[in-house]
C-alpha cells in the first residue's frame, strides 16, 4: 500500500469504512476514554508551529504488514504469523490473549478485545458476513481486507484471467475521496503501488527499527 | 552434642506442630478470606473480560506482569541463597536454609499464576504447553513466553526437589514422634528413611548435585523473564543489561523477603535461640552488597540511555526521571538504595530491626522497579499519537493484595506441618569437629595453596 500524505485531508472516511467492512466493535464513549476503542486504521494528527502559523499533518496509520514483523516471533501460539503472500495474519481462534504482539508492535496498531462485543440495535444489522466477529480476549488488527483480496482472486480465477492492477480495493482505499491510499501488488513492478513506492518522496514509518514495513508514505511537499 | 540438647531442639522446633493457639486459626481465617476475595476478583474478571482491569491501549501489560516478575524475583530468595551457602559450606546457614527454600517454592507457584491470570482467554493457557494436540501445532519456540514456560517449570521442579530432599530425615523424625493420622502421613513422606549410612551418603550426594544444578537454573529463569522485555523493540526494554539486572534485582528482593520471613518466624514461633542476630547481620551484609549492585545496574542503565539520546528512549527516560512516573521512580531509589544503604552499611544499625526496616522498604522498592520497567515504556512507545496513561483498577489491586496474603497463608500452613528449621542439620552442626593434629592442619591449609 502507498499513502500520499499530500492528498490526505484527514476526513477519516477510511476509518468509518474500515469499521463497517470489518465488523469492528463499538466501544462507546466511556470505554473509549479508558483506551478500549478499536480502530484498525486511524488518522494521526500532528501540529507544527505556534498559532497562527500552525501546520497540521495527517497520517493514516494501519498495520504496516511488516516483512520482519516484531509481533510475529513473540506470539507463543502462532496466532500472529506471516502468510505466503506476505500478509501479516492474525488467527483469532489461535490467540490466547497474551497481548505480547500488541506490546511489541512499534506502530501500536494491534488491538485487544477487552470484553465481548455488543452492538446496540440496529447496529448489528450491517455486520459483514465475510468477516468473523472477534470474541473476548483476542487481539485483532488490520488485515488489508483479506476477504476482499481472496474474493478478487477467486473472481479472476473464475473468469479465467489475470488480476488487474487496482481491481482489489480494501475498504479504506475504496472510500478515500482524495485517492490518498493506493493498494496493489508490490511484486508487480508495473503496478501503481510499486511505482509510488519507488517515488523519491517515499518513506517508511519508523524505518530505522528494521521492521521492513510494506506501507510507503509519500511525504508532504507543501 | 549431648542428648539433652538434641531433645531441646526437638521440643523447640516441634512445638509449633504440636500446639496451636487460637491466633493461628484467626490468622488463617483472615488470610483465607483475602485469598478468596482475590479468587473471586479473578472469576469476576474472567466473566467480564479484562475490561474490568486497568490495562488499555497501548499499556497492555501492567499490574499482573509486574506481580509475575516480582514474585519470580522473590523466589530467588531461597534456593539460590541456600544453594550458595551450602556450596561454600557456610555453617551459619543451617537454621536459615529451609525458610529460604520454602519461599522459593511458594513464590514460584504464585508468580506462575500471573501469566495465566493476565491472559485474555485464560481457559486456553495449556496451549503454551507442548503436547501432541488435535490442532497439530506446537507452541512457537521463538517466543520468550514459551521459554518462560520451560524455565519456570524446570525451576519449580528443581526447587521443590531441593526443598524436599533435606526434609526426608525430618519427616522420619516426625513419623517417630507423632501419633495417629499424622504419623501415617509423615510415614509416607519419609520414604522409608531409616538413617543408615548408605541413606545419609545418598542424601548428601543428591543434595550436592541439586545445590550445584539449581544455581544456573535460577540465574537462567530470571534472565528469561527479562527476555520477555528485552526481546522486543519497545523503548528502554530492548537492552542488553536486562538479564543480569533482573537476576541481581531478584536476589536482592529475595534476600529482603527472607529477612522479613525470618524476623516474623523468630517472634511468632519463639525461635530466638535459633535465629540469632548474627544471621540477620550476615544476610544484611549480603543485602548491602545486592543494594550496591542494584544501584550500579540502575545507574549504568540510565546513564547509557541518556548518552545514547535515542528520541524514543529519551521520551521514556524523562517520563520516569521527571515526568508522571517520577514520584514512583524516586520512591524506588529511596527504598532500594538511599535508606537501606546506611542502615546496612553501619554496623551499629545492622540489627534485626535495622535489617527488617531495610527489607520492608526493599520489597516495596523492587515491586515499584518492576512496575517502572513495564508501564512507562508501553505508555510512551515510538509514536506520540499512541501514548497513554495507566491506572490500576480495583480488580488488579485486589488480586495483587490476595497474592501477598496467599504467600503468608501458605507459609503459615507449611510452618504448621513441617519444622521450619531443619532439625537434623542443626544437630549435625552441633557435633564437635574432629581435633586435628598440626600436620593435618598444615595439610588442609596446603589445599588452598597454588600447586605447580
């Protein structure tokens, strides 16, 4: 994935879309204040300078799907592991809730289910049947909408054709009105995401930690 | 040693087993209620999920892991100290070893509970254990939590054996002294001990092996506990000093716990004739050395971080040094170093009262140290957007209090069932040493000389 910070307006449409797509629980104001809110993608806001010369920086942060992910070796039950495609997967049924992965993650993008999820009526109606609802005591995080990736691959296979670049869109990418988020195949040198990742503006978040993240941030020019 | 003295030792040390005052039952009932309240709190937490605890994003570990590290640290009291004192053949150790070894076993049992208590799904804790399962996956052996399982189970097995081996002759004594149902239980525990020369030789050999084996196990256990932290890239966790720092801290808090236990036993069971001020003096000297070592490690860790000036680490550094956690940090420094140092360094102050005051402070200080290693780092990780503050909730506090009650409860029950001072070792110590001729003395001294 590539994120163009010049294009991001901080509208948080991605956050909302992700919540609906992935059946993310609703914590409520009281539990949110106690740090129990879950947001697989969040828009971080950083302010620079003194009033009135304030510059606001937005940075959408989701799981960086690291190639050398700090969360993977620490999990005692292989709940957090690397798939053949290079995704950093979380197997909810295998998770026993040590939360070690959430501590080890330098991006703090792993979330813990402090209680059983509840949706006040009628909020349970739009639950996505393609995504499992996580029970109490397990850790969850952004999957790059793996259900959409799999569906897209199956569709292409059924139609007996190659996947097109840009055909698969995670919910955040689909809903971004400014097209700040771009998703695609990094192994395909011709894809848009590969092109953007090679941009001279491209940086990785906390790159010096050596986690080899797969998300590239294109730094702001203005 | 004459027969009268031996009989006096028997009488003095078996008295707590024979006579029980009403205070004992009151103590057990009081502690039992606190422990039950703790168990109830845990059930409440399992029922409602960890939402009732204070942990939050991003501070996912707090009180429970603090207690885990703290109790595993306390467990280094016993076995390690008693093993070292046995190996160097310090004769003053005799009345001390058993009370130390018991601390180890019970503190380990309590400490090992916490990785289970803190789990999101504690009913699945056995997935940490390697066994052929229908899921066909083993625990991830790259995870320090899997190492923890092996380290703690090895240490618990080893220290239980180390406690039980020297108990065998005392069980035999109890078998011969007690009547009724108690006699039958002790007869089983005595494993057919008859006190033959062969049996003594085997016991001595087994204890020697265990004393040597338990030292590296104990060191590795707390090193592996420290690996839980130092293996991840969290600021101020990822440090090479953590292994020895944790081991030193563990022995430090362990000796403090031992001194407290001995002082209480001395008063409660009237063991003034067995636990002398010299025992507190000697343990106080050990405690002084560990206090200096702890101060050295803390200083070295802080100074390297400060000079390194890594931005993520400096955020945690200032948070503990001058920020929100600074009151706790400086309390810790006072409890672990500033106050105990003069108390233990000045001979006139290194009395029973002095060492007990120092030890109480050190137990508090070492608990704070574990907390200050875990929480500020998690609360102040790399991205400032994801910073957060932790506040303990009643469930966590109740469970923490209950573990201290559980420790005292188990200790009290043990002291009621088994003589808390090793009777046979005291008697052995009382035997006069053979008188050596000057030639033999010279030969013994010769052993210490370097030979070509």
